[in-house]
C-alpha cells in the first residue's frame, strides 16, 4: 500500500473564490496536474458559477 504522502491521486479541497466558504472535495492526478487545480463550478450560496481553486 502507498504511503499517504506519496499518493498518486490525493484528495483535494476546492474552495470558492466568491468568498462564501463553500467547498467541493475531489481527487486529482498528481502527474497530470502538478500545479494547483482551478475549476469553474456552481456555488449554491452565491447562486452562480464561480472559479474554485485548490486549497491545501
């Protein structure tokens, strides 16, 4: 079994840039996306699509 720090697909938390504090939890492939992940997703508190960035 792989060590937690060396996991190829770590679990990351995506935090809303709208300032609502809403988060999504997903997994990412460390080889394909070595930098921080940024996705446009729906924020139900802001009631619109905003950019979510990876927080560590």
